[in-house]
C-alpha cells in the first residue's frame, strides 16, 4: 500500500495499491469531499496508473490543485519509488 500526503486540498492523504500490470486498486482518499473522492476512486479501480495520471493531472479546484490532481501527483511519487 502506497500512502501520499496531499497538499492544497481538503483531503489529507491518498492510499492505493498497484498490481503487476500497473493497474490501480483500493484507491482511498482521507478527507475531502466524500462523494467526489469516492467517485474518483471507483473510476480509477483497475485502470492503468499512467492513463489515470495523464487524465487527472492539471484538474484544478483550489490552491492550484485538486484531489484528482493530487492523485496524479501521488502516482508520479509512487513511480519514483520503483
């Protein structure tokens, strides 16, 4: 399980798993707008992490970022650990 501390959003952290095929699983936001973060998490389930990051990068809400944008940043941070 990878955990990323968010910045500039209502959510405080994001956790997720990546399988051997680079697909996301068990995406969870800690805090944030419950309906929106649950929706993003469900849409990401089983999706290729690079495609998810490319789709969500740059989505803005406030403070120059958003929960989806922070997920893209979390995926980038995860990839740096490989």
